[in-house]
């Protein structure tokens, strides 16, 4: 895969998870819903972890924007709380819709506010960050602990 800047990599992940939500809504088989819920959970957990470990700290250092960073972290906390509820009831369509809306809001915040700010910040090397994000994601998916 071609190297991506951090914002593009993260936004591609956003698109992937939104596609998974669509698959979940279209699935009428309980087993399929459970598998998709587990896949969404894993994808979001890894995505939030790499944002929190790599992207957010770099963004905060380079921009000094505590508000957007803290807002992103708060939204991650909300998503984790919903994921914990869903983990106990993976066929709960109401909880999945609530999670989808929370994630959609978070994605829009990043797309409309955080990513444009990151792209116009010269001291933020988005290509290098993209490499770091991809490497850490690979580690997490391979089972390397935090």
C-alpha cells in the first residue's frame, strides 16, 4: 500500500468503520451482526489507541490546540463506554445506532476541524506521522500490547 499522510490514513479508517455500520444494519442474521459488532469494536479500539498514542499528542504539540484534542479524547471515552455496553449485547440495534451517531459526530469534528488545522501546521510532519500510525496499527493488530 502506498504511504499515506496521517489525516488520510485516519480518514480511510473512518470510511471503513462507517461501511461496517452499514453492513451491520443490513445484516438480518444475528450471528453476522455479532461478528460485525466484534469487528467494529476491534477497529475502533485500534483506531482510538493510535490516535491517542501518536496523532493527538503530535497535534497538541504542533498546534497548541488543547480544546480539539481534549474534545477528541472525551469522544473516545464516550465511544468506549458504548462499546462496553455493546460487548454484552452485540445484537442491540439501538446501541449500535447510538454508537454510529457518536462516531459520525467524531469523524465530522476531525474532518472539518482537526484535520484542516493539522494540514496547515507546517511543523506537523503528516507523512512521518502516517508511517508511525500504520506501524503501530500493525503492531496492535498482531497482538503487541500497549
